[in-house]
């Protein structure tokens, strides 16, 4: 019995070894995608995947890149940093991907980036905005703006457009994104002459925010800045209104999800957030993309889908120009990205491997996000 088990185990090990030694197909480009396909931020991963898949289908339908077809390997990290690190290690060592696309949430990108860097496999985040992400190393890129800009946009909007003199902050202390964005908002709003009356915290997965909201209501702020992700923000909006706090809520791109309106309902109406692009913008490339997206998925695309598509587009463009698929060659080609015409705007990567792009301010109205303003860097 024991012998038999041992035998089958060693057979499995031998087969595994054989498989990993087997020659990898040379005529394919392997792209690893990692994201939260399930969990508390599941719409981040699934929406991004729609954009990436669309880009892969298009490029393959056109014959691939330099004669090679693109093979997409997608992994679910369930929105957890530890899982992001595990699946990225797997994508590199088991699947031998040439490049990585992901993640959305900054904490997950931060957990994965050092692994990509160590293996010299380029990683492009479509939408992580915390500055530390690309600072992990020269193989780490992003195709979106960063939070020092986004936080300033919302501080300026609060101060100049809403004429807010005072603000309260309710931050997710378990999220690098939320903490970074809250700090920028506080600094910028104060610099513009505003006053931060109170700065409260919660943690991802919390469902009861009543005690923080009671403390905040007593301070009577003109606006409440909540730089969190949609699941908690929806609940916070509800509990704020139930508790009699009427000030508009302000937030960042982490609000982006159809679930925000499903969870927040009436309570989130009249609030504002910054984002990467406006779904209702009358911009030709956005309208063309929406049409393609509608044909494939029978629904409207959001900003995350657009950024997933653009991240893949930037990568494909670099692959087209790189002398080989080797990490250092790909890295150099991505770093040279200049004026790539994305759906979310023109993308040029700066010396810190970040894109410099404009932001939009959106207002929640009738259960969707309406375009209010574009802010240039
Ligand atoms: N910018 C967020 C982060 O870094 C992620 C995000 C981007 C969420 C765009 C929604 C839309 O954590």
C-alpha cells in the first residue's frame, strides 16, 4: 500500500518535471494577468479582465504580433496581497509568462511587484495609483495617473467648486491606496486654506461605521472625503445618511463599480469622485470602444475595462518594437512608450514609469456617474 502510493507519487513528480522541462512553444507570447475575480473587490478584476480579453482577441484576430499569437493566462488573487504574490510567482515560474498585467488595488500590486522585479519580468498595472507601486523597481509600470495628482484634484474641487471650508476624512487604514490618498487630500486641502476637522479610520471588510460617522457628524464638516473601495463606501454612504449626516461625500477612483449604486442606493446620490475617464464622455475613441465592448459583453464599459484594454495595448505596442521577448528587452521597449493613443487618453511613460494623464470628476446622479469636469495635470 505504502509502496504503491510512493510509486504513484514519484511518477507524478517525474511527469511534472518532464512537463516543466518540455520545450515551451516559441511561437506564442505568454501574458499573465492577475486580479480580484472574486472577493470584496471582484468587479475590479472582472471589469479589467473584459478589457484585457478584448485587446487579446483583437490582436490575435489580426494575426498576432510579429507572427506570434498572444496566450493570456489569468489568475484570481481574490483581492488579497498574499494571494497576488503567490499567483504572480506561479505565473512566472510555472507558466513562464513574458509579461504581467495587474493589479488594480495598490496593496495587491505592491505585494506582486517585488516578485516581478526579482525575476526581471515586466509588470504593467492598469490602475494602481499609489506612488510606491512603480517605485518597487524598473520593471514596474502603470498606465494611469498617481494619487498625489488625484488627491489634489479632489481637494481643489472641494475648495473651489463646492466652496468647502471644512472637511472630514474617513480612511481605510488597511489599504495603501486609501491611506496615501487621504494624506494627499489632507495636505492639499489645508494648503488651499481649508480645515480638516477630523480624520477617522476603518478597515477593509468592516460593515459598521456608525461610531466614526457619529463623531464626524458632531464636527459638522462641509464635505466628507472617503477614499475607499466601493463595497465599504456604499455602506458608509447609507449609514451616514441614516445617522443624519448630510454633507456630500467625496472620493477617488476606488468608487468605480456598478456595485457602488447597488449598495449605496439613494444615499450615494449627489456625491462626487475622481476617475480615469467618463463613460458618458462624447470622445470618439471612448464611443468607439464602448460600441465594441457592447457588441461583445452586452453592457457599457467602465473606466477599469478601458484601462485594462490600454495596459494590454501599451504592452503589445512594446512587444511589437522589442528585439525579443526577453525581460530586459521588453522592459526597455515599455519604458520608451511615448504618445501611445489609448482609449483613456494619450499615454507617455515618465522616468518613474508612470503615465501623466488628466482626471475627470464625476457626480453620482440617478444611479450612475455623470461627467462634471476634466482636470489636466
Ligand atoms: N487606484 C486604485 C488603487 O490604487 C484602484 C482602482 C483604480 C479602483 C480604478 C477603481 C478604479 O488602489
